[in-house]
């Protein structure tokens, strides 16, 4: 049941590759300031400016509630309605007076009075699949809109995953969206593999994504679906040995919201400026059903939605309460931004910087191992680590441990900045937990193997996957690579957390 992404490769941020020169007239372009989607409280105003490449001006249009006042060739003021009872969508569009095909849109969310627009509910509730419980899955909803419009569809049952970046949604739950194409007009597809050798495939589409009162305009997302007319490439399916998760029952969700440390899901290694051969499995073009790996510029890759939020774009905090061992459901929240508003300050949170692969070190007391490839991953349903002394459950629960009684353990998380934190946790018998609590979704002591031996002999993964049980009772911050970190903190990426209960 665990779900977490195998990151393709991270690198330093770079600029997309540039094309060759052309003697054709340059097309007219329109840019808006603010450049990113905004939230506006009821009755408040927002000044918007257009920059047009031919300096000929624009016409203004509003879709949704509110008013546009004092329009000029290059400026306008949006005034939100004086009263709304819930978050409400609006879009301001500027269109060139000389080229009707040249336009730019600014998606807006109007907030009720005294509402923080950067908060989104998260529920550990078993997931959206009828008759099936997804253990320790944190689910939320997203609203997906056709770019530059208020034609929107709400999709629930989206798994919150701090082990990946970007939004992936079953295509069957999506509205009609424009496809991302390469320079020659071919649609771009993507494969994402999970560590358990399952995978998802789907075309890349462009949408406005709204979460709570925040909006990411014209962001690339993955529309999960099996292709028609051809087979998924063998390097994506592990030569046919992997499990196809391109459906709700297998995925256990309607989609995955990647809330990790990186701004894109692949990064510089998938960008044209990287040179060499595109990495795979990652992005593909499949003209005529023949798929080849493809480069995709950073700005067009499946992107962490938070980096495109107007203000709260440098990270997020995931907050969940502590179950009393087992609970039917839990309700928590995501709070977007770090140090950008009164409700997302770090306070006394301890910061743990990561290495070049976004990893931490976990020193596991029971085995004496130093697991140098460890990470925090809300998309994993348990705590996964190599410990050959703990018995593994028989099938179908062989992903988990089944000790005869609950085992207390201790580990220490160490950041690259030498920050340390001792964690006391316990490992329960997964068979007993599931059979004794058939309708429950939250399990604080669910754990499983991540290799059986040590780092040195190659039988262990040399990593501790701190899955969702780690997040219970904590506020966990994820600072996104390349985004402006709060004053007096290290440069991102990093994790930080505060403990909201006494370790036991």
C-alpha cells in the first residue's frame, strides 16, 4: 500500500534551451504584473499592469465576480465583491489590441472576510475507493480549471505526498485541458515509477490549479491514463514486471499532489540545456505510437504548484494530530508559505538541511546503522527501514512488519547542518492492526522493511523512509529548493518540524 516516488535526478536550476534565430516577425506577447495567481479578500482591490512587446496596449476582460475599474491601455484595478460566503474564482485577462491571439490571464481567488487563504484541509480517511481502505493516506481536494477561465472541476481523494513534486490526476477526473507539446507540436507524456516497481503513465496537460485560496496559473500537471493505440515503453513498466497504477483502485486515490522539496519533478537533468541523452523513465514523445525519451524545459515540466502561488510560494507545513494508536479518521491541514503570514511562522521548529540528493541521515539504534539516504515522505503509509531482526508479515501484507508484540525503537534524524533529533517510535503487528480495526485509516505504529540487511552488504536500502506516522503530532515544514527562504534560515531546501506532543 505504500506510495512514494523514486526521484529521477535533481540538479541546479538552469534556463531552458534557446531555439535558433528566425527571420519571421516576432509574435506579440503580453505579460501581467502580478505574474502569479493571487488571493484577494472580499471588498479589497488589486492593481494589475500589462507589458506588451509591441507597446500598443491591451483590452481588459473579467470572468467571475467583482469589477474592473479605471482601465487604461496598460493598467486596471480589480475590486473584489463586497461579500462572499466561500472562496470564489475570478480571472482577469489582457488581450493585445493588435493581435487577438496574444493574451495573458491572472487567476484570482476571492476570500471571505478574515479567512486565511493559505490553509487547506487534509484528511486521513481511507481514501476515495469504495470498499477499500488506504492506510495512513493523507488526502485533500484540488480544483482544476481550464487555463484563464472559471470553468473548473473539484477533485477529491488526492494523496498528499511530500516525497514528490507536482500534481498528477486520473485523466477520467479531469476537464478538457490543453496538452503540453514539444517544439514540433508532439504531445509530451510522462512516466513516473514508484519504489515498489509500480508506475503511472499519462500525458502532460496545462491547467490553473486552485488549492484553498491559492492558485497556480498555467501549471503543467500529469493526466494519468493508459495510452490508446500503443504500449507504455518497457523502461517505464520495468519490462512488464511493474504494476500499472493508471486506475483508481490500483492507485488507491484520484491523484497525487507532490509537495516535496523540489520545484519540478525532474529538474535540470530533463532540461534541454543538460545536453547528452534525456533520462528515462521520465518524459517521452510518442508520434505514431513509437516512444522516445524527451527533454522538457524547466518551466514546462510537471511543477510543484506552491512555487506558482502569489506570496506563499516558498514551502508549506503539514499539520496532523496524533491518533491514540489507531483512529478511524484524522483531520489536519496544509498551510502554504513559510514565514509569509502570521499562521506559518517557523517558531521553535528545528531545521534539518539535506544533501545534494535531498536526503537526511537516520541513525537507527536497534541495528547501529547510519542510514544516509533517509527522507520524510507523507505519501508512504508506514515507517520503512532495514531491520532483519523484525519478522515480516506473510502475503498479502508482506510490505509490513508483524512482530509478536509491539516493539519500541529509537532513531536519530541528522541533517547536513548537523542538527539532530531523537525519535521514539514503535512497530506493531500489521496483520493484527488491519484485522482488528477493519474500518480504521490511521495507524501510528505501522512499519515495514526497506531491505533486510545493512548498508555495507547491499541488502539494505540504506534509507529510512519516514512515512505518514512520523507526521502525526507534528508540524512539518518543507522549504522548496530555489525559493526565497525566511530571514535567518539556511538556503532551501530543508525540512523543519515542531513536536506537538511528548515522544513516547
